[in-house]
C-alpha cells in the first residue's frame, strides 16, 4: 500500500502489512518515547542539549529506533550540519549496536544530565558527514509545513542532495519552522536495517520536532540572557580593575613623597654622626619598603579584582604613630607642625592593616599639601563606644568648591589631586565596614575622619 505525502514530488509513505496488535505496540512505544522526550526537553539547558535529546530519542532502541538522525540549521543562506547521531557505515553500525547490547545501555536514561563531552565527541566523529550535508537554502524549503518521506527519485534539490549524500533508501525530512520562518530541518533514515517508516513514526517525529522548537526558543533565550549577564559582569570587573589600579597608583605616590621628604631633610640638615646617618637611612629604607608593599598589593588586588579582604584586630594608635613619624621630616621641611598624641593604652579596630595605612597616609598627604608653609596638622584617635574615629585636621586652604558637595566621590582631582585620594579613602573604609566624614565645623579648620568598628 502506497500513499503520497505532503512533501516534494517523489516522496512516498509505505505502510507495513502487520497485525493490529503489533502496530498498536509500536505506537505505544512511540508515545512513551514522546512523553519522556517532552519532559526532558522542558529541562534542556542549552540548544545543543535540546537537539541532542531529540536525536537520541529518534535513534535509541527504546525510542523511535531510527538508524541515524541529523539536525541542520539555517545560517547565512545555508543549511549547515549541526548535530548528528548514528553510525557512518553498516560495519560501524554492527560494532556500535553490539557494544550497546552487551552493556545493556539505555541511551534515553542518560539524557537527564547534560553531557557536553559526549555531544562534542559525536559531533567530531560525524564532522565530515555533517559538512557534506550542507547545502544552499532553496526557495522550496520555505514552503514545507510538515514532515514527509523522500526516495532517491525526489526532485527537490535540497532533499535530492541529502538522499544522495546519505545513500538513504527512504529519508524522513521534518522542517523546523520557528515564528513563521524556516529555521532548519531534521533528517532520519534506516540505511542499515531498511526498516519501514510507518505513519506513527512520521507523526511522532513531527510532534517531537514541535517540542524541540519550543525548547530551542527557550534555551536560546536563556543563553542570550546569560551572555548579557556575563558581559555585564565583565564590564563591572573591568571598571573595578580600573578603579583599583587608579586608586593604588595614586596611593603609591604617598610613601614616595614621604621618602622624598626624608631625603630632602637629610640634604638640608646632614646628620653629624655615622649613627645618625644610619638611623635616617633606615627611615628612608622603610619608606621605600612601603612603596614596594603598595606595588605588591596592586598586583594582588588586580589579580583578585579587589575582593576577598579579611579583617583583623589592628592597634590603630601604633599604626598612626608610625605613619606620622614617617611624614614628620616632610612636614618639618615645609615648616608644618604635625601633631599626634597617642593613647597611653592600645586602641584596636577591625581593619585590613594595609587598607587602613593607605587611608591614613592619603589624609596626611592631602593635609600637609593643603596647609603650605607654617601651617598645622592635627591627628587624633578617639574611642566612641563600639567605634573608633581617626581624624586628620588642618588649618590650610578649604576644600575646592567642586569637591565640597561630595568630597569622597572622586570628582575633579584625577591625576593625583585630592579627589582621587579621598575617593580611595572612602572605597577602602567602606570595604572594611566603616564610613568616612568631612566637616568644617571648627572655624579655620578642615577635618576628614575614618570611623571603624572597635575590636577587643
């Protein structure tokens, strides 16, 4: 019994002469495979995963039982081979099927998890055949609305090329139409067993392709969303890298400035003894060592994108006293009175000592530059219940009008101005769980403060 299908001229549909009971059993098997495939396609993670589920459902013995199947997709006026499953020759088919039977393997059972390495291996194994199936998109392709069967006498140029390439006795062709546009095609055949392609198989393949099209739209939308998220994440990381590098590059200047002040002081006031020279030399070396530490920190923060800070208990009085001492020679050379009265007992805060050092050094550098000759800078550490406030005040020039509205926002001051350093202070302080403040409540004085959590 022969009947024409809805496809191109020359396509046929062959109904096997079998009993109703056997036909009903095959139909039940197809419906069960369709039900499982629909469930799996709803959970597909990528377009490749969805396509793989459809092809394995078509070729698995527990599924539709085709010998092989292929998916082609439209790209730049071409129908290109995308995915394939099945043997390349009758000899290879015998080996593969014997191996599957001996292992008792059920390919459908392995479809619940994405196995990209398996998909990649099968794509590589069939790469020559997938490449050979490629063909230009003909006008007739866009007219296909349903699946059909084709023999070697088919006249449609696309189908004729596929039948010849695959050497198919009868080829199943199911168009993939998405949102009214021809998107691709599914091909399947029984080139080894020559098993007939029945009406339930054709209708089942048509239903499977409908579910595949829905899954492809969903997974491609999800892939597009993930790509946008990744692009946004990379842009944010790139911005963070730039901000981290710019802030650290600015902060590196501070210990260099302090070391230069020490050298200038030595030139103007040469020490009278070798011991004094040695003492001053150690202070210069300490200043240059801090520069090296800043450079190393720059490398670490760029590598980690400024994340992963661990807070420890830091004696803030000792840290501030050490930094004030390192800046004292520069202050003296500029006739600036730099005052700090340390507490008689340790005052500890939760901080990253490297970050806290950079914050205090930024504030000291800005203050000494702001006061000019004959000015005064006062540094204080004040305990406030569960917080500790570190303040640097100076009686120099007030903050530029452009920075007063948002002193810590990194406004005009790029290239080493106060805005750059103050923005760095804010970022580092907030990263340590603290906050920054600016005030001119005392007439003639400008004060910047860093407040951090107090530690035992």
